[in-house]
C-alpha cells in the first residue's frame, strides 16, 4: 500500500537482544527493563444530582376596595353658615317674619350638606339630608337624590326661599351676633325682644330655635333671660358713645 514491509525476528537471551532481519544479525546488550503497566481502572462515578425544583405559586389575592366617594360641590365661601328668615313677601305684601311667631333657619355646612328648620307656635319640623350646589345666582337643593320642595335665589346679602306650591317667599340672612330681632342693627329693640321671649317661655310659650336663641345668648347658657337683655343694653350704650368693637369682643373685655 505504498509502504515497505520490514520483517525481523528478535530473540531475547539473558543480557542480549538478537535481531535478525534481512541479511543482518544485530546483537545488542540490553538492560532488562521491567515495565510495570499499571492499569488504572477509572471508575467514573456518575453522580446524578436530582434537583427538585419547587415551583412556589404565590396566590396573589388582589383585594379591590371600592370606596364610595361622595362628590361634593365646592361652595363660594359666602354661602355656608346659618341663614335665618327675617321677612316674608306675598305678592305686594311684605312684613317682618317675626311678627308671625314663625322661624325658618337654613343651615349650610362647609361640605355642602344642609338642613332646614321650621318652627311655629305649635310645631317644629326639620328637613335634613339636604345637599346644596350653586347654579349661577341660585342654589340647587336636593333631598337625597330628589329636588327639595323649595327654591333658593341669592340676592345681595339675602337668600330668598320660595316653597313649591305657595305664593309667598321668605328672605333669609346671616345676622350679626346680638341682632336677635333681625332688623340689621343691635340696639334696645334687641333687649326688648329678649325680655319678650323670656316672658313667653316663662308662661308656657314654645322655645325658640337654638339658632335664633344663639343670636342673643350673650352668656352662652343656651337660653334667653334678663342677663342677656342687660348685656345687649350695655353694648348698645358702648357703641352709642363711640365704641368700635363687636359684641363678642366687648363681652370678653367685661
């Protein structure tokens, strides 16, 4: 196959190696070499590491909290407060509302919730759960989700209340502390009004609404009496002689 073939015989005698090949004989001294073939049995230990993959499934419970949000209408800062009726108008007829021994108070809170309180000589009635929103120069008043049975119009410093199905309308205003007879000033007439209310209650008359009482309750005891009338008269005298402080400041200095 393209290669020369070499044939020889080798005789190993003690101390000699005789090689005979072709026409030549080669004799060579040899050192006896003992070759120890160490067969290493390589045992391959196949360690199969069983990897256990633990798949942890985290059950994420999404708790969706639905918060019922009540949207309130932002009111002009001049709207919230205690409005008290002082005048009634029916067609061409106008008169002071207090002459009728009636009271109507409309309380509007900062969060636009409201309550209307009615008081006559023989009855009291409150309508609460009202909500108020502005609509130009009008106030839209709802009782729960329905329109309330009255309309309100803003006119200067007045709030005009027109009940449904009636021809009259009421004028309400936010009054200064001390002006309990609601005529726009604090004077001896307020002291007289307090004494009249005190006398009426002492003889069995019905109590006024707390919001009206608060206008003349100078000592904060929740009722009207001669002490309140005296305080009003003192304040009236103070203002008549050039005093500039309001009633609350005046009382705090006494």
